[in-house]
């Protein structure tokens, strides 16, 4: 039987989602808790990896087991994991529903705060320099018209193509001046959102024009794009699946943060 | 010349606002930074103390100096202090304006989250048991009709009276089920808000009736009230002063969190 877990984490103290030889990952913490509760080694497959220090307001992972799950599974998982990891739901899915391959989109947000904020030091990138937000949004709109994003991918990667279908990409300005970059796509390349944000910030500062941004996309060369923005501002806030995946879910969806 | 500082802090890693012999306080960190920048020992007087682990979305403190302040003072203070302390403003006041004695009210919020939240682990008290919020609000309304709150004061205290004028006291329920207790008064006794919250939670759980809550106030005996709620949920979010204090302020007020 296959189950989906819905979870969230503050990534500050983890070497990302994915198990690592040198450093604690969210996957490892959850697999250890789950294996202890089920009393059998249980592996998790996440919807995707997140980098060191990156957060998730909504992440999914699947696992397989023939055991009957205890009713207290979610409470036990939350009790056995630290305060920066939360499990919100666990529900059965079809045997071929796959947390990674069945996902239809990933939705990320990047948080910029415009002054020192003691309550969001690890949840937002503090960026105090002036920014031309309309120009950043002009550049962001170009992302919807392209499909090859090799310029924004880490060089060491084993993907076969650099194609992504981005269907949401814009900067939201909050009343207090803080900014959120929203971006959604069927898939993302390694380091892509942070490279996009870093390059869009260069546009916002006038160091690149909107036309420059377009030619960087066309160049398909990581050296042309800007520096990656820091991990602390980035959060995976939603993962999409076909409705059929949720047929046996009993609770409502968790609120994305 | 006397100046007011407006500041905020995440209290998790501090032994409260007030300088302590054994443990780092927000006051000490700020006094050290200010004294370094001004190159003379400079003492801060805060609007009031906050306990270990308690936060402040808005706190004021005053200091006296005959020096001309550098234009970069706020930036320097923010650069020299850790990410969990922020200075928002500095403005001159009249010589008899006093951060503590001129204050007309203190406004606190206590945050309860109703499920595990990785992003607010140190900013809210996780309380998952059922609560009767209307009943908690009935009890909270009694606070406006009383003035002596000895039942909610720490026993070791050197105050002359236990009188406080509470003019705001209610629980707000958020769409996701989380709760915020709002309470404002001219002064608070030591440990008072956390003792009020702990006792109101006992009312919400049905362990005390609204009438019991009234008789606890009347008893003027700390042993009658409930356990203090944990520090992490509590924040000082506003301090009031007469308008005259702000005559020479150049910026707008900081947004309370």
C-alpha cells in the first residue's frame, strides 16, 4: 500500500530535503521517525529536493508499507520530530501515484524584506537597496514566453533537458514595502529559483535591462545570469497533483504559509 | 539631550530586556553597541522589562548624551547587533520625557497556535486541546471591571500597589483556528500577562468557570490563579506615549508585528 505524507519544514538547520552523507536532512529525520513508529525500515520519496536552508510550507512524500498504519501516526511523527518539522496529513493513494513523477507543478515563493526584521531573519532575505519593481515584473513576464532555462541551472546536473513550463512569475509588493516573488512551473532545475531571483534583483537595481534579461535566457549559459539569491528567502509553498491522488484524503488541505 | 530609540526583538535567545548578572539581555547588547558608536558609556532606560524568551514588536528606550548623533546611528546599531534585534528609529525628546514613566499604556499579544507550526515554534505557544473561546472572552471581559490584580503578580516584587487599568482584553480567533489574546493596560505586574493567559486557558478548557475566574481576581492571591503560560507566545507589541513625545520624530511609526 502506498501513502502520501503532507508536511512542512523550516529549512534553516537542515542540509535540505534530501539525505546527505555529511549533514542532517529533513528526509533522514522523517525516515528515522517513520521507521521507528512502523518498526520496519521505511523510505520516503519526496516531491523534489530543496537546498540547504530552503523552507517548505507544503511538501509531499510517499512511502510504501503492508502494515496497517496506527491512528496516531501523525501525532507520533510530530512528537518524534523537532519543532521545525511538521506532518499535517497522511492518506492512501493508488500504487502508481508517485510524489515526484505524478506532481504537475511546484510553486515557490521568495521573500525579500526591506528592513531588518527580527522575526523573519531566517525566513526572508534582507535587501535594503532601491528596486524598480515594475521593471522586475516586465522581466519576470519574459519567463512565461521561454521554455529552456539552462542559463539558470547549476552546471553539475544530470538532467536530460533544461525545459520547464513556467506559468506563474511575478513580484508582489506588500503594504510595508516587502516583496514576494511567486513562481510556478511543472519542474525546476537545480538552483533555478535562486538564480532567477538574483538576476531579477540585478534588473531591479538597473544593473541589467529587461532586454539583457531576455538575452540571458536565450544564451543558455549559467555564467551570464546573476548570483544566486540566498537560500533563507526561498520556500516551496505548494506541489500540485491530479485530483485523483486525493480521493482517499480525509482532511482538508493544509494552509500554505 | 535625551533621545528615544524605537526597537524590536525576538526574545528567544535573551534573558529578557533587563541587564542581568548571569545571561545576555537585549539592553546589554544595545548599550554595548550604542556606547561603542558614541565612544562613551551610554545607558538605556526601557519602557519596561520583558521576561526571558518574551518578544517585542515595539519597545522604546531612552538615553542621554551631549554628543551630536551621527546620521548613520540607526544603520550602525543594526549592523552591530545580531539579526534578532532591530532598531527602527531614534529621535530627540524633551528632557523630562521618560521611556518608562511617561508611557501611558503597554499593549501585549499572546499567540496560541493550534497545530505544530515549524515557522512559529518560538513565536507562539502550541496548544492543541479544545477551547471554549466565547467563555474565555466572557472571563476576559471581567478584567476591565477590576483594578487590583495581585492574584496574577509574581510574589517577589517590590511594587507599592497591584492596581492596573486594563482597557483592552479579548481573544481573537483567526481563520486557521489560531488565537491571539490582546491586552492593554497603563501598567502590568511581573508575570501578569502569562498568569492571565494560563488562567484563561483553564477557563477555556472548562477546568474553571467564568465565576471562578472572577473570584480568583477578588482573592488577591497568586496561588489561586493558573499556571503561567510559556514565554514564547508573549510579545510586547506597543507602548503608548503622549503625542508631545513624538514632536521631533521624523519618520512614521514602525509597523507592529
